[in-house]
C-alpha cells in the first residue's frame, strides 16, 4: 500500500466555489487533488473530492464550480475557513474577501481562477473524480506564485491552525 511517498507528489492548494441550492448560498472547500488532462480547444482537468464532503454533493447537483488558485502569500485563515469546517453547517464565503462571477464565488487574493463544467465523474472508494471542461477563468494576480502543498506543511500548517482557532474563539 502506498503511504508517505505519495506526500512527495507536487501539487497546489485550491478553494472550490459552488452553488448550494439547498441553502440558497454558495459553499466550497480546500482542494488539493487537481490535474490538467488536456489543453486544446476545450481544456480539461480532473478534480478529486472526498465522498463525505458536502461540497461534493453540491458539485454533483449543480454541475459547475470554480477553483481559486491559492497564492503562497495566502492569509492562513482562508485555509482554515475552507478546510476545518463543513459547508453543510457553516456559510464560509462571507468570512473572506471574494467576488461572484456568474453566480459562483472567486477568492479575491487568488493567483487565478478557472470555471469548470462537469462532463463526467467516477466514484471511487473514498473520493469522486470529476472530469471537467474549463469554460472560463482569469489570471487575477500575475505577480503572485501559487502555493505548493509541501510548502503548506513546512510553513503554514501551524499558522493556519492558530488563525482558525482565534477565529472560533472570537465567535
């Protein structure tokens, strides 16, 4: 069985943004499993989301979502906000600066974002892989560098926990 060696794969961190029709709002979560599959006229990516994640249910229902690419200068609270609480219970987007494009939220401090339309999916034991076509997007901050997951563990993990803990204590 694969273990720690998979932690050496290089990938980024993203915030998903999706309509939550059941609660008439938007929701999202921290995502790290994204891969570009093709370029071409209709670029495609695959995004893998845990089956128990509420955002996964919302993506299945809506069929479209955004990915905001986190910068290496991201406010640690953003990661805690989207990673340490469920969108089923909490409205996360009002806690962070964001814009809404075509009804979907985009993080203001993101390096860039892409709007995705689900064209297929495959359910696996712990995750669902959404095969998506990129139908929009924009580079928001050309001068920023995307956050790499390994750097999150080395430099931000403790700061994220501290920022989120302070937020919860202040409520």
